[in-house]
C-alpha cells in the first residue's frame, strides 16, 4: 500500500508543493502529473499507475497543481473528482467506471459489494468520504485561470456541488459541536 499512498501524498509533498508554492510547476512535477493520467479514467490522474479507479483526493490535488499552468486540465481533474458525487452531497474517496474496474485494480480496496454503494451518479463508488480538499482546489483554479469570464462561469457551475459536499460534511459527518469527522472502516 506504500505505492498507493505514494503518488497523492509523497509526490505532492516532495515534488509538487514546493513548485506550486513558488507559482510554477517544475519539469519534474509536470512529468509526474502526465504519467499519472490514466486512459481508463478519461485522461485524469489515477492514484498510482494501473489503478482502475479514481481517487477524489488525487484529482483534487492534481487540479490544484495544474491551476496556474493549464486551466483546462485543472478543471477536467477537478470535475472528475466530483463526477461520482451522490445526491446527498457525499464525494466518495474512491470511484470507478464499473465494478470490474474497481475489482481489477489490485488496490487492496474492498470490493464494491462491501460498500453497498451502487447508488452513485455514475458507476460504483465507496461511501468512504473523500478528504475535503475541493474548496481549496476550486479557489486555486479560479485564481489561476487567466480568463476571468471562463473562471467565473466555471466557479458558478461548481459552487452548488461544493456547497452540497460541505453541507454533507456538516450534517452527515458532524461529530457533535460542529467538528467534522471522517472514518475509515
């Protein structure tokens, strides 16, 4: 599982964050992001090479990274992270185009039947809540996109999804006293 945690956590921390904070992406960072793009997922980042499913946190982090470099790639990644959002607002941590892709990934994730979560908008998704990184990534994309009109229209389309996600966290994951909690089974 070290590889699974490697791309979103270690790569972002070691390679991406210093260059993002400097307002640019290094050649090494861009190459890492391009290698993460998965044809099976429509060209958006997989959490590690060969993974047949999407990690919402990985997509949000990649969108954040691309925000100042490519508005189109950033918005595609971001929208992929919300593609499987449920009607109640939950953004699943992991989702796949179909159950076979989820099972074939060799990821160590429980099978879709374990989550009993075929009620997602598209394909199977785990009801495990994604890390709430999306609002920060959306703001970074809005600020980084050079076309103000395009950025404003995109932000207006994403705002209801972000609102639903945060409403879910506040009401569906309130530990009491306003503290949001996320739990892994």
